[in-house]
């Protein structure tokens, strides 16, 4: 079937489906533009000191504690509870804030955290509010999450607390090993009066959105038409007829009439 398939077949097929391609592209463009222009983001109301920020950069790491000792009473589940409890200790907050302030000054933090955050308010207690933890349903794995208004700062804060857990594990006589399972990140829109649609959020004009979506839809439609042509070929040239044993006496050009 593919032996006689050529570029001529592609152009003939695309021309054959031109109105379907245009119609599908227009419909797709209208749907996407309507979604971008009419439907706002779902936002979250959050009790954090983030000034007037519209969104938070959230990063999460999941891990479990692998106990390598011989104590039968010690399990990953019991270790998870014990390790999480240390996050409330003063030592944990001082350790993590020292790591963070090695990379960011209090002035820097106050600058990108938004209105209402001052240098004096950047303390071990204030930074702790941006990090929270939980365990899975089996109380086995720990999920550690940090979210602030700055992506780089969020990463630094997350790594500081992960470093704390590693230090606690090392202090147990190297009998506990932290095994990382996964990492993920996402943007969390906040609940405020400036909730915007996707188009407004990206600061794109309606015309720009429509043009870009239309081009993408046309390309996708052409690709779809190509595979349709590929697996449902037609006889488009003299050699195609001869290949099936038909003698071609001549060619007649037929023009479509309205």
C-alpha cells in the first residue's frame, strides 16, 4: 500500500479535506478562546504571610525512613511520627533558618515576599509557616512541602528541612536511611479580588490567542488528514491505475462546477 504513496497523494488529500480542516480549526479555536476568556482559575484561600501575591510556588518531596537496625519495635511508621515531631523543635527551626540565610538575606526575603513582610518579621518562626508535612494513609511515607511566592526560595526552604531530616537520621547512629520517592512542583493561585482568566494571566490579547490556537489546530488537522490519506489511499496518478492492471489510454482534466 505504501509503495506508491508519494508527496502528490499528500497534497491531493489535503486539498480534498481542506474545508473539513478549516472547519475543525475554527471550531477548536472558538472553544479554546472561550475557555481562556470566560473561565477563571480556581483559587485557594490560604492563611500565610504572602502580602498581595496572586500565587505561590509549591514544591513537594516524598520519602520514607528505612530502618537498618535490629530493633524489632522500630518501624518506618514509628520513625515517621518521631521524625515529624522534631519539626516543632526550636533546634529544627534554628537549623533551617541558618541554612536559608546562608543563601538569602532578610532584606532579600522581605523584598520578594510582598507587602506586609519586613526584615524584622523574617524569623525562624515566620519561615516555618511556609513548610508543612504529612504522612500517607499507611503512615509510612512522609510528604514534605514548601510554598512561598518565589520559586528559588521555595526550593531552598524545602532543601533546608530535608537536610534537617537527614541530620536527624545521621544522629541515630546511621541506622536510618532516607529514601526519596518522588518530587513535584506546581503553582497555587491564591484567593483574591484579582482572580484572572488564563488569557489575562498570560497578558495575551484575544487576537494573539486566536491566531496561535488556529495555527495549532490547522497543523493538528493536517496531521490527522495525512494519516487518513495514508491508510485510505486513492488512485491519483497514471501509475496507480497501471499498478492494479488497468490500461490508461489518456488523462482528462475535470473541473468542478458550482
